[in-house]
C-alpha cells in the first residue's frame, strides 16, 4: 500500500477566466484555504440581487469552488501567460 508524502504539495494552475473574475491578474501563489475564501466571497457576491456577474461567471466560480474543495494541500498559481 503506497503512502502519500504529506510534505509534497500539488500545484494547480488557476483558470485564466476565474482569475480575472477574482481580480487576480498578477503573479500569485495561494494555498487552498485562501483560494477557497476568495471563491466563497465571489459566490456570495454573485448571488446578490444587484450583482454585476453574469450567470456564466457565477457558474464558473461555483464549479471552481466544487473542484478546489476536494484538492487537499494544493497550492494555486497564476495562469501562464502566452505571448
């Protein structure tokens, strides 16, 4: 039975569209807790009556939250920019 190394962190790249919605346009490294907090804040904001978010953006944030909450011990980085 293989034992997973607890010191080894998985690095995930954030979807460029999600990063833009969250206002993360520069280089960043976030742990899972920080990233989930940002996603939750935007999910709440998107559900308010006077929300400026489209349904598509709200759905992207919700889907990303569902994906991320199961990735224990991950670090999230800025998407690589193509020139």
